[in-house]
């Protein structure tokens, strides 16, 4: 008897293939990066600066107060830097599980296998950077806010913004929803504002972090450096690369010195533009996840400092939109973005510093993929509703 038309057979085969591919990619990534996991503590690693509590220049570590508290807690249980690195990795994996728990509330279990492939290429960045802590808190905060637990959402996103600054881009979205729903919700906004101010002024760490970021130059993975590399290949601009303020940055000639300030301004403008679209959108109550992705992706894309781990923000916030009828191409786009991100760092890092054409081409593809994802989601907001509604839309309580 033929089973070719058996219901669910195609889905079972797809799931089986996804499991096999996930195992292959995870084994590849873990084995590839195993030396970094084991020997994460070295004089040039981020982990080393987390442990020392110092910037590469020797000053106090320029992170918000939440990140400093996180490092201090791990340091309290660490007799040396090596143990500290293992504790950080273990805690990071725990926060990574929180991210997948949120994903499990939006997608079927078998989809989680496919989603895991995206992050298999970037597991080194997940466990050896502070980013995943802020991402997990922010993602959970948006999820709880969207489910109706708004105060919890406010608190988590504010806390996450004191680990890394990026989640602050989400707060205007919350504010717009609260105010558009009526003045009765003003107490939540007021309480959230008080909490934020207490954290902000409770330590000068956050101000120091902002000042440190402001004086940094244009990092070589940013879209601005990408454009300068391409122009320089055809018309030499007199640019070079140096290590300063914790990253590899473009050294600009005097005539182009204004670009660092312009890049910061463009990042703010890009985020404000997304927030303004949310304000004008009459269906904002159904589209919190779309705009959460857009503000995060636009903030990362337009940043003058675009470190490799920053790509985790658009990747994580794209997942809630996947397999919605309008955004079915986000999954392959995210896989491609992860692969090209890994190709830039660590594999193509030396070549990019040397401004080799192949490395610049890979960086260009990576940045174009992210730009395409932003345009794709923005276009979906203006198009017709897809026939398949995502669970978060059906169950939204906004």
C-alpha cells in the first residue's frame, strides 16, 4: 500500500531532516569553537576585561550598572579568571534557554529544532559575550507585555537596558501602547519611569558607559565602514584601521572626521523613524513584535559600533515573526545572516582588517541581508494580511 498521501508524512520527513541538520551544524560549531570555550580567559578576550573590570585602556569597565553587577556576582564565585569564564558560559547558556522558552510559546516544538540551526553558527558569541543576558530579559519582557502582564514587561525591558543599552529602543513602543489605551495606564508608565531613573542615577556606571560609547569611532563591521571600504577600493580615501576603545575602528582623514558624529545621529534617526511608524499604525496592537524587530534591527544596522554579537538582536527578534504568512522568508534570511556573520568574524577578521576585497565582499553581503530583512518586514506591514495568523497575533491582549 502506498503511503505517499499519508497526512503529515511530509512534515515528519521535514522534521527528521531538520533534526539531522541541526545535529550536524551544532557538532560542527561546538567542535570548531571548543578551544575558545575551554580557553576563553586570555589577555585579549572580552571575558578577560569582564573579569578584571577594566577597559582595554585600563580604565573602569564601561558597561551599565546591570552588567557590572552581573560581572561582580560571577567574580564573587571565581577564584581565578578561568573559573570566571566557565561561570559566565554556564549562566549564558541558562539565559539562552530562556530565549528558547519564549520561542516555544510561539512555535511548535519541531520548529525549535530549525530555529536552533540559526544560532548554531553563533554559539561562540552567545556564551562568551554579555549580549544574551540582555536579549533574554528584553525578549521575555516584550512577550509578557504582549500577553497582558505589562508591568512585568516594563520591568524586564528596563532591567535589560541596564545590561546593554539596545533594549531602551523598545520602551517608546510600550509607552505609545499605554498612552493610546488611555490615561488609566499612566500609573505603569510612571512606575517604570521611577524605576529607570533610580537605576540610572543609582550609579555613575551607566553615564560612564554612554560617554565611552560616544567617543568611539566607526567600527569596521558597520555599514559606514563598509561603504568607506568600497569607495576606498576605487578612490583611495586615506583611511586606515586601528584598535581603540575596545574595537577595530576606521581612522578617518580630517575631511571625513564628521562621519562618526553623523553615524550616531543616523542611528537615532533610524530608531525614531520606526517608532514614528508605530505611532501612526492603526494596527499597532497586533504588531508589537514586528516593530520590536524593526527598532532593534534598525538600531543595529545604523550603529557606528556594530560588533559581531550585535547581530544576535535582529536574529532573536526575527524569530517570533517566522512562519507567519507574510514573513516566511525570514527563516532562510536569518540562517544566511548567521553564516555570513560567522564568516566575517572570526573567519574573515584578519582579512577584513587588511581591507582585502573578498572580506569586504562578505561584509557587504552580511549588511545587505540585514538591510533586506528590515525592508521585508517594513513592506509586510504595508501589505495585505497573510492568510496564516501567528499565535501571538491571535492571542494578543493589547
